[in-house]
């Protein structure tokens, strides 16, 4: 009996976003209210799909589904690395889903991906092979098995790319039917045009044969762009219809393929549609949910396809009608921006990076030969250092590749050269060319990687590397006059965010001076040792003298620095840095301090120190953080004034509230600050007691006075408290804690605090499952708090 086999493939990916000088992601305001886009999309999509909700009745949670167990998927290695660090539970659930699918189907759901989403047909032969090698090794180290297929970024491919996949042992790829020139059945004639997508095909390459899956174009477009993920039943109807359209007599394939971000980020709550389709609709309708490796095992290809060669033989992709021109020319394919914008900037930007590549590759080969047995083989293995496990893998890497594993200087140089190469590939990440303007986040990020690669190369070569790159970037002009050229972007946005060791020392001193704390032991990628620190009081300001050792963990860049930080009564700040001398910094006040003029001190110290840093030398996020220390003092003074006003006039204000009389604007602002201050001051104790009555009373008063309080931070704090208490319930199912959770939840609702109740639902369902056996042996009275809590969050007690 023939059946409909359904493959739903999600391509889960974000470009690498880390600042290459800190290895941390800078704040991205466009991702508000989250810190950055990785964090935002994780909440909306990656995490949501790991614990998606089934609601048989509207609002009631009846089941929690790990969608990754039911779909085919690939995770971009750079995104997966971020996820491991920032959401370990979701990371674990994804790997567990692959392990379970391996048990269910004999083949795992997960596929590998070319490492940082470089368009492989446009890459150099070496970069293409390293991208494949890194993607496969990253997959093996994380999932504990070898991949059978590899996701090609943007499905971009050509003959050389497919041949490399065959050499790497890959069994299959996923492509767009629009990439096919012709197809034929066994012994048949070639038929022009897209092939039927109800079966698997094969492609002959110079290195051997590889299987190819082609997604159903209409269904995939419906999922990605036409809101087909709003109703699981309608989606199931469309899948059934696609199955009936098949012309083959045996088992037929229906494959849907889209960006994984469709399931929750691009389409809100689409993870729930996917969960309902997988757990309810598919079994009801007799669909066989499977993955490419399992389908290929049972249905080896008999039909052949021949791919289009693309413009000038460069290849084809799923997101550019012109082949792969979207990543090198002004072809007209772009997302975002007005229609009149052009993408003429793409050509000089790629040419700039190619020019840098032509400089750093020979440099890597020549300098690398001094410390590495085979520089290019070491680069191919460097992914093991990036993944960093199992324990001992990094040391094994050095033992295998360094000419002298005991030479620490050569080890540090090798790391700098390998980091230069990593960044030299990161600058080609596809997203940099995908969108409408060079001023976008993704293009700027690629330029950051290029600048950092050139910086590392210059330090190793002892000369300036990248002059031709900078010249070409000056020709890459934005559609926005205020953005300017690629060179303007470097000066205005990239240089301030760069954090060289000297600037890191300056930042450490300024933060220590402003916060009155000692320096941390780590700052981004740097390890910090504080040798000496002294706070000095000067008229109309303060100063700090310090000595820090600042050393990059991977590349050993840095040294020991003496720092003088000066802060005046205005937000003006300066930090002077020089290499540490033989003597420790003086414990006395700095010269000119007693004259009470910070400008005079600046002039005096400018000659004694080699480098000076002020606020404009740092990124906007760091500037904001430094200034916030000063503003905190102002806020504290204002808060005291507002609090005094509140205490003196509280009876009058309460009377006005009873009469529903709004306050004048100036008074409204002052009273809002006073009430918020009192609410926040009592919040910690209130959360501990799970008694928000006083806080709620103040919120009602503010509402009666028609004040508009921003309670978002309070909502987050209450959310955290609820999460912690539900976690405590799982460890110790105490009736008192259950009552506290319920009381806290009800109080938060009465205050109209913004809570992520979906996350609380899922957490409570998991907790109830863990303590189910404990609850069943209790009497009705002792179970009552748990029953009420489940009802309050609308969780069916039989939910898993």
C-alpha cells in the first residue's frame, strides 16, 4: 500500500553576530525589547519549538511537543554555538530530538550545514572545502554521529560544490526545483524544466553520484510567505492535495522546506501549528513524517536531474533569480529598503574582501609554516578548537599540528593566524549581501570581520595589510547619505566598537573609578589580572591609578598596562594608558590634581602616557553604560526629592485619586517616579513573601491618578520569581510553595504586569509530570493547591 511520506525541513540559521574584538554580541536596538536578534528569535522560535504547546481547548495546555523530533532540520553552527552558551536547555532538547528520531526511524532528523553560511560556488576552493569540513566536524562533535547530508547556504551549488560534497561522504542535498535544467526517468529522454518533487533524484558529478531532494515549491512558499502556518488543518489539507497530485504508483514524497524562523518568528505561534500538525493531524490522516536520510534509505533514486549552470557557470540558488549574483552584483534581488535603492555596493564590497583574501592567504601560508606542520591542514582541523570539546581536544590539536608543542610563543602565533583565517571566512557570510543596503546590520558585521582580520594580519606581518580593501570599500556607497561608504562605516561604527587591549585597560579603569569596584577577572575575550588600583579624590572630580594585565585568551594579545582615569563633575571622562614601567604606579594623587582643573591634568598627563581614550572612542553601548554611573547619582538625588514630595503630600494625592482628578504634567512626572521608587524598593521582600499587596495598592493609586507607569522591568522580575518557585516545586512539591506561586500569579495579573504565561504553562506542565506520582498518593486537601495552580495557568493535569 502506497503512503504519503512528508518531510518538513527547517533551515535554522542566524549569521555570526559577535564583535570580533570581544567575542560578545553588542546591543542591537532594532531587536528591542531584547538585547540582540539571536536572543529575540530564540524566544520566538528556537526555544518555542523545543517546547511547543498543544491546546485542545482554547487557552488550555494539554500537551508539550518537541517539534525537532518530528521535522528534518539543520542548525547553523555559529548559531548553535551561541545557543549552547545562552540557552543550554533548548540546545539539549534539539540534540535529544535527533537522538530520539534516530531511534524512531533509524536515521536522525538533523543535517549539517556549511559552517558560517558562505555562498560555496563563489568561495575559493580552499574556503569551500574548509566550510564543508568545519560544518561536518562541528555536527559530529555536537550530535555524536556523522552527518549524511549537508545544507548548502541558500541552496547555492555548482559542479565543484557537489563534487566536494561527494568527496566529503555526503549522501544527499536539498535543492530548489527551479535549479534544475532537465530531468529523466531510467532509460528515458531528458525533459526540460523543474522535476516532479514527489521522489528523490540523483546527480552525477566528477567525484561520483549524490542524491537530491527537491521541495514542493507551492507548499514551501505557502509556509514561508502566505500564512499557511496559521491553521494546521488547512496545512494538512494542502499536504493531502499535494500527495494526490503525484503521478507515481508507489510511496510518494511531499517535502516542505523553508527558513526555520518561519515557525514562530516570521509567523507568530507557528510552532503551535507545526506541533499540532505533527502530533494530531499527521497520525489522523495517515501521513508518514520522516527525514531525508530515512526516505533515501528506503527509496533509492532511479531518476536523474541535470542542474542549471547559472550566469557564467557560477551556479544557482533558491533566493536569486540570476543564479548567485545576489552575493556579488546589483542584480535586483534584495530584501528591505525602498524600491529605488540599488545594490551597486555589492561588487566593490566583495572585491574588497577578495583583495584582503589575496593578502592574508600567502601570509598565513608563509608565517604558518614556521610554527605549523601543515598550515592548511591545521586550518581544516581548527573547528575542533572552536567547538572546544571534549576535554583535551584543544591540546590534542596543538600536539598534532604544532612543530614544537612546547613552544608557547609559536602556539600563540598559530592561534592568531588561525583566527585571522576564521575571520577571513566570516567576512563572506552570505547575509552581508542579502539585504538592500550596506548600512544594514549584516553587511556592517561582515566588514567588522574583515577589519579585524586585517588588524591581525598587520600585527603578524609587521606592516599595514588591507590598503586595497579600504580603497575598494570607499567605493561601496550606501543608498543612505548619512551612512556614506564602507570606509565611513568603519570610522563611525566599527572603530569605536573595537576593543584592543589598551582600550580594554582604559575601560576597566573607567568602570572601576565610576562604580568604585575592583576590576573583573574577565572582559569579553580578555583575562584580567589587577596588580594595583587606587582611587584618588581631586577637586571637582576623581581619579584612579591602576595597573592591569590584559591578555586575550586565544591569541595572547595584550600586556601589562599602567592606567590613569580621570572623571570631572560633568560626563567628561579620560583614561590614559601606557605599557607598565618597572616601578608600580605612584600611590600619590596624579600631577595637577590639586589644581582642581581636569583640563590641566589632561594636558600634563598627555605627555606622560602614550594613549588617551575618551567616551567617543567606545561603542554606544559602552558609552551608555559609563554615563549611567554618573546619571545614577542624579537619579538618586531626584528620587530623594520625589520621595520627600510624596511623603509630604500623600494625603492630598490620595484624596485626588478618590476624586479621580488627574495631576498636572510636572507633578505627574514627579509622583510617578516616587511611586515607582517605592514599588521597586519593596519588591524583593514582597516576592520573598509572595505578597504583592503593598505593591498592588501603589499600582492602583497610580492608575486612579491616571499615571502611566512603566512596569515592564517589574513584570520581568515577577516572571523570574514565578519561574524559580515553579522550579522549586519540581524539586520539593510543597503545598506552601504552590500557594505562593498562585498568590503571586494572581497579584501580577491584578496589576496587569506583562508575563510570559505560555512559558509558565510549559514549565508547570513539566513540573506536574515530574511530581505526578507524589501527588497521586496525597489526599484531596493536600492536592488542592496544585489543582488550583494548574487551573489558574490552564494546564490539564494529564499533560506530559
